[in-house]
C-alpha cells in the first residue's frame, strides 16, 4: 500500500493520500488493520477471508482525510 501513494506523483490526489498515510492517526490505524489482515490471510493455506472490508475502511479514511484539499486546484 505504501507504494500505491507517492509524494512525487504528478497526481495531487495521490500526493494528498500519501500525506495522510504519513500523518493521520486514523489512517495509520486502518493501514495497520489491513496489514494485519493481509498477514493473517497469507499465513493460511486456505481461507475465505479477503480483507475487502479493511481495504474499504482504509480508502474511506484516506478520502475523509484528504477531503477537499486534493481538489483545490480545480475550479
């Protein structure tokens, strides 16, 4: 997930999400939950668990953190 959002990206939304991943405690918590889920799933030879809810929760936290700041330059 860390490489999906890059501070050097030309896309302002990607930059803002990267900042949130670095600085926002709720986003960091959601990222930790996703990493834990991913580790759980990878540790099993078979599981029905997909971590899809954790992905959704992280993206919602990122979008809430970014808010309108990613779109200030559009008008």
